[in-house]
C-alpha cells in the first residue's frame, strides 16, 4: 500500500479494476483505495502481469504492505 497522503497510515481497498492474470503498464490504475475519507486511484508501480492479489475488497492494509504481486 503506497502512501497517498502524508498523514496516511493505512488504506481500505474499495474496488479492483484489474484481476489476476491481467497485463498492466506502469502507472495504469489497478484499484481504488480509500484513506482519510478520500478515494485514491492505485497505480501499478511497474509493468507486468498481476500474479496474485493479496488484499480483497474491504480489506484495510497498512502503508508499505503489498496489495498485489506484479511480475
């Protein structure tokens, strides 16, 4: 979970826009995350294939913990 705001400590996954097996490009929006009552677009940190989604919709994830594996 990237830090979307200086005060952010965790984020809740609101929606996945991609699924396991999808090819993504760096910067492409893959999910929506809520933090501090604001919904942010979560972008792929690199290009590749989403091998595994580690956080389900509704899960609260601490900043720094992975939400997906992209290879």
